[in-house]
């Protein structure tokens, strides 16, 4: 497969040379962005800018900060990645918030020990990025269980009068993770609903653990933990993103003996247990796809989330809206945000102001499906 791709890349470079000589638009037809860049929350004080191209190559992001020009590459251990169509670049939040960035990719046909064959470079238009801006109200749009059917999502989102400051893709955005082409849809939907202009927080759903690419996908986010669990701050809001894994035991026949979420969730639980409690936050919000937190592969997350001083847990998975789902005796709210259901897709906007969180939910038909205000722990 690698040899075949290298041959294709050589042919593309040859075509691009012909393009240069004859002035033909070959490169724009064959080497282009097939998922425009989105900016993902991935932990601590960093973002990951991620996009995709139709052919393998390198990637980098450029911007100006405090009068200095920055070029940040998609590199691992000093080597610029050049054999992939997915590109991910870590950028400090302080550099990107309320700034303009451009992302670039160059076709790389082959990279040998002392030489490389490269084609042309493509660049995006400048993108103005809006991070936290000390706004009085913070609007968080949360979407789950899209399952590769985005059109009803567009219709549901159109009912909100205010634009989101932060986008949450809360799992099962696709129905599997069998290849990079499946992951491409996650990137395309992230851009579709963020425009690359607001941060995106992604949590993995159980369907996105299924397929050959499921073990590869997490590495592109470049989280501080190495897994798809992390914490991040958006202004005065503190977020905890968790990976709830599969919805059945490891031994279930659907998984063909090729999963070990028992070990993975145990590692995540150890990390969660060591987290310091959330402090100096207007609200402490947990994002996780599955709402069943009492038994994640033998681990009870409720006391750990209580110790973290959680105000609310935002979930999906059940394909319904439930703004009154309580977490047993745990002192926090648990909300199921809607998603694809028998009555159509439901999207939820969370509005934070002072010590109040308000949830507003619309379906694709324009129906106000739910509205509720919550008083958060001070």
C-alpha cells in the first residue's frame, strides 16, 4: 500500500511540474483540503489545529503574535510528518485566541535518507479565531449521536438565536471508525459547525471505538494524557472530557476479542483519581458520551467526579433529551443532550451566566424541546 501511494505521489509531482510549465490548474484539482481546519481543545494551555488533504504531505500553521512571525509544524520528535493526509499542529492558546491563522500543506511524494521529492504547497485563507473574550454569557453548543447524518443537525442549530462560543462534539459523530476516511467525517463536521473560528471539544462515543482506525485516531488530537481524556479551561469554566469506552464488556462477541477497555478505563480512572479538585471556576463541567458512570468496567466514577467538584455532567448515547436525569445521590446534575432520535435530531445550547447554567434544546423541526435553568454550586 505504501509503495502504491508513493507511485501515485510521483505521478502527482510530475503532473504539477507540467502544470507549472503550461499554466494548467492540475494541483487544485488533485491536491486540496478535503477537511478544513478546526481548533480542538486537547488539554492544558494548548490547542490542536487539525485538517486533512486529499494526498499525503506535510502541514504547518502560520500566525503573528506580539509582532513575531510563527511557523508551527506538524512534527514528531523533530521529524516533520509527511506520509499522512491528516495534519495536526499544537499551538499555545495565548497565541491563537483572538488572532488570525493560516494553515498550509505541501505534497511529499517520497522522503529518502538524504533527499525528498515534493510538490506544491496549498494554503488556506486567513482564519479569524475567537477564543474566550471575557463575555458575560458563554454559549456552549453540544451535539451528540450525529451518526454521519448532518443535515438535520444544521436545521436544529439554525433555531438558536445566539452563536456558540465553544462547540462540543459529544460522541458517536460517526457510526464506526473503520478507516481514516471515517475520521475525515469527524473533521468535516467539526469544521461545519465551528468554521475553524471557535474551539471544539471532542469526546469519543462507543461507536467510534469500533473499527481498525479506532486505535489510530486518538494520536492526532495530541492530548496531554495521550488518551481521549483531558481537562481544559474556557474563561471561568473548567471542563473535564472523559472517554467512556464501549457499552459492553470486552468479551462481547461484537469485538472479536480485539478490545481491552478494562485496562484503558483503569488507566483513565487512575488519572481521574489523581486530578486536583476544580477551583476558582464559575462552573465545573464534565463531558462524556455515556451517562452510566457508576460502573465503567468496574470503576465507579461518581465519587471521583464529586471530589472534582463537578457541577454538571453532559452526556449523549441514549438518543433522547433529558434535562432532569439525576446522577443518583451525587451532588451534580446530569444532562442527556438529545442527538439523533425517533422524532428527529435535537441540539442543546448551554448558557452560562454568573452562578446559573441554562439548557435550551431545539429539534430539526424548530420545536423547543426543553428549557431549564440550573443553579450551580458556588
